[in-house]
C-alpha cells in the first residue's frame, strides 16, 4: 500500500496517482515506460466477437470514441481531426492530446507519445509513433510510423492497454 502524502488515502501498490485526490504518488524522477512481454498478448484477441456483434455508436458530435475494455470508460473524439495518445510525465516538454495516465497507462506500458489517431475525409488512420512496447490492432503489431486504417469495432492495444474504437458513420 502507498499512502498519499496529500490526503493520507491508502492506495494500491504500484499506483502513480492517488485514487482519492489525484496527487502524484511517485517521486520527482521522470517516469520511464516499462518493458512488457508480448508473447502471450499477440494471440489474446481470438476470443473476441467480430464486427457485427459490437454495440452501435452514437456519440453526439464525436466522430469516434475509444472504449477502454478493462474499465468500460469512454473517451469521445470530437472537435479536432487528429489526436496524439500517450501519458503525461513530470518535466515532459510535449504533451499528448489524450492523456491515458488516469487509466493505468504507465503500468500497461504506454509511452509518453505512443500513437496518433486521425480522421482524413471518410477514413480513420492510426499510427504508432515508435513506442517502446508497440501498438496492436486486432492482435497484429503495427510497424512504427506506418499508417494503418481503422474500422468500427477494431481493438487497439497500446502496450497492454486495450481500447475498442467505435466510429460514427461519416
């Protein structure tokens, strides 16, 4: 257990931020991406249903949304056509548009600037930015800095953090 110095809440071992007040629990040293093994992970999608069994998506003005598979939380994508994804770290000069730190991104091996998702006309493109632990779409590892088309219902894994992308008809 880690006790928060701000509010004295007891947090789980390995937590980076206090679950009660949001204060950072780790020291002032810059955090680095953890290396994880991916041998078992590469075949981890075989049990998932395919396209037609995914829920429909209606996110108001959002053109897509990212659903975190572990928690069920939703990150809507609207306003902009391009978003960088990663995690914020103290002293980091460039911040991602979508900060995945609150979703245990550090423990899952998400890099500070991990990937980009963008809308170009009626296509959705995903790019791994040379992340330490890789990016997978439906269990297939992406080549860094190469564009990959996304489809409604695809499962994206940033390290071990799994998200399902739901795309609104555009």
